[in-house]
C-alpha cells in the first residue's frame, strides 16, 4: 500500500522568492536603467522593502486578492517591485506588450478586467489612446517620480509611483494561499484572431524559475550578473526576474535602451556574465562589436530563443567572442523555458566547433518537468529518429491547460499542441523545422523556412534573412527570400542564390530574392511573415 509522505506542505509562492532573496542575498545589487535615462542602483533588500510598500499602497487603492493589475512597462526596478507586490498579494500581474495594436491592448485589458494600469512614461501616448476604452481601470500609475510623470490628455488622474508608495508602511505580511493560485497573465501575440491569455500559477512560475537556475539551463548563482534583455512584458522575461533572485545573483535591467551600443556599454559597466534575448537583439549587439572591433570582458553565457538562433551567430558568439550560447524553445503557453540545448562533456572534448554549433542551432532537450513528442496528422506519435517531422506536443508542470476564460481545453490527449513542426533525434534533441503556417509546401514536399534562413545568414554579407512560401501555379508554393544586407555590403541576388545552391537541395533554392532595408519585426522580436505574405504573396502567380 502507498504510504503518505510525512513532509511539510508549503506552497510554492512568488513572495517566497523575494523573502528568500532579501534574507539570504540582501546585498545583491539590482541596477536599472530609468526610462528617462540615468542608471538607478540599489540592493535586493531595498527592493523587497519597496515591494512591500507597493503591496500596502495597492491595498490602499482598494485592490484585493484576485484583482488584476496591468503593466505596460520596460525592464526596470519599479516593474520588478510590481512583479512581487502584485503577485505576492494574491493579485494577478497582467503584463501587456506595448507593441500590440492599441485595439488589442484595449481588448486584453478589458478581457483581463484590469483594475489598475501601471506604465512607463514613454508609453503615455498609448495610455492616451486606450484609457477612454478601458472602463474597469480605476487607477493609472506612472512608474516614475512626480518630476517624470507626464500629464495625459483624457486621463483625469495619473498617480506617480514614488508618491504612491512614499507614505505606505514597510511592514506587509505576504498572505499564504494555494500555490495553484494565479500569479501572472500574459496574452499571446494574436497574429490570428484575438490574443489569448495564459494565466500562470505561482507553482508554475516558481518551478520554471528554479529550473532556469540549474547548470544545464542558464547556470545562475551568486557569482553571476544577469541582464535579461527579453522583455518583462512578454512571458515574464523568461522568468529571469524570479530566477535571478532565487539564485542570489546581481540583476541588471536595461530599461528602454535595447540597441547594440547601449547593451554593450551596460554589459561592460556592470560586469554582466549572463544575458538572455531573442536573436534579433543579438544581431544588433554583434554587429556593434564587429563594427568597432570590441570584445566582451565578462560576458560568458547567453540564452536565446523566441525564434531560431542562426548558426552563423552561434559560431560568432562561440568562436570569436567566447560566449556560450544556450538555445531554448518555449512559448507564451509554456510559462518560459521548455527545452534547452547544452553541450555534453564528450561533445566538448571530441566534436569540432562546427558540430557543436550545429547542435546548438537545434532547440535542445526538454528540461526536467517537461515532456515532448511529435505527432503526425492523425495524432500518432512519430519515432525519435531525427527525420520524422510532425507537430510538436508538450506537457508538463508549467504548460497551459486552458486559456484564460477559454471554453474548450486546447489539449489533445493531455498534450498541448504547439503549432510548431519539429523532429526529435534518438538522443532527445528537438529541432524546430517551422511554424505549421510557415512551412513551405512545394511539389508535395516540405521546405523548412528556418533552415533556408539559417543558410542565408551564413553568407558574410547578410545581416538578416526571412523566407516565405509564395503561391505558385505549378509547384503549389515556392520559397521567396528576403535579405537585409550588412552595412556597406553589396551582395547580389546571383551571389546569394549560388551560395545557397552549394548548401541546400536544388529544389530548396528560392525562386527570387528581395533586398530590404529592414525586416518587419513584431512585438516579441519575431519577423512578421504575415506582413511579407500580404505584400509579396502574389509575386509568383505568373512565373516567367
Ligand atoms: P510566443 O508565444 O510569442 O513567444 O511564440 C512562441 C513561438 O515562437 C513558438 O511556438 C515557436 O514557433 C517560436 N519559437 C520560440 N523559440 C524558438 C526557437 N528557439 N526556435 C524557433 N522558434 C522558436
């Protein structure tokens, strides 16, 4: 007969993280770029005190456990305090992506029934546009002091954060409740239809945050200084604001300055050792280093994901800049990291650098707590043979079961269907081949747009590449390649196509190349292929 364990049953709550950090690593530094420019610095202990003051202030505004508070904000220390104050009080921290269309912001704020909105001054124009359409919002709080809080036309009263928390007590007893209680809410980007809400529990976030700390993931400890470039407004900045405090590490928050020169300067000044961001951010950073012949003094590890990390960029980081790349996969519905690639001791010792880069370009193994499989159109599980490709399914401790206010569960036999096409190798390494909607179907065969993009970015004159499938009268679809050249490079269409012809199957070589100054990039750093399709979707209708 099974016996019941005789251990304490203490809930996994986010308030436990800030309490732990303040008690054990109270001197750990937090450095934050203010929205109006200067750097602000304080300790984790001071952060915890201000989080408690905010918790009292929010209660003073009449917000109660279960209330939802929206944020439209950069990665900065006040946003961090709100992360803990709101969720720690039993309220829901609804992070909103400022790059969503205003109509979508209005939709999600109303859908979430947010009672307060906290925002950075740079988003005042957004607030002006949406405030009148959000009837449930009773409080608008600017994350600034009085001097840096703008008046906003159409909003009668704007509170400023510093005046709001100044009179509040530093004493606040974090309530205890079921760890399955909602802590945070994040909506998908909603490229088709309305955005859908992923409502994260305390338990899911804590487990994910602990996982991120382990050496096989990001390896966080008090010896590290961590710069999350991934936004706190999307998927909790991959849970790094929690993981960093669990680890007792230094936290560096970049505010609104996400360009290559600003990030480099911050990394050097604050001796950042670990960073995390989407590949487009790293393109900008590496371009800056390349252009000015710079190198990193302290940076040694970077996590990336959100879209496929190009092989050429991995090689640059590894070989030229001596930075280890941890390439992970996840989505709004997976709280943060679900898979992560790491090199084993044997691969480190015996493999060539090229072999290692190729492995890291894949999306890695599921971390403990998560299971993955790929299935065919009938839902049958495909073999882990590295070639059978199908839809990636995921289940685990921090995977969405049902959308916020959603009717039907999206699960299929208890698994979440991701909409990504993947293969899994016998050793468990997963590779995303495409989004279901991006994969190119040509003459009955499939071409992976990710593989083609990866190959194109390998050309020394190419900064960024995107491939879409375009309707074709004979082949169903054919690939069309978009290229952004590196500054000062004059690479031609013929050069690109012959470069690709040496690297991919003949029938994969795109039918045409379009050179652009920039690719359309959406709110979470992903190339907006929908925009490209809209504009170029008919170009092969009458092939020559
Ligand atoms: P979002 O929910 O907006 O973060 O988007 C999640 C989607 O981003 C996934 O379903 C994938 O299509 C894509 N994605 C995330 N990480 C990766 C990665 N490492 N490589 C390729 N695609 C990725």
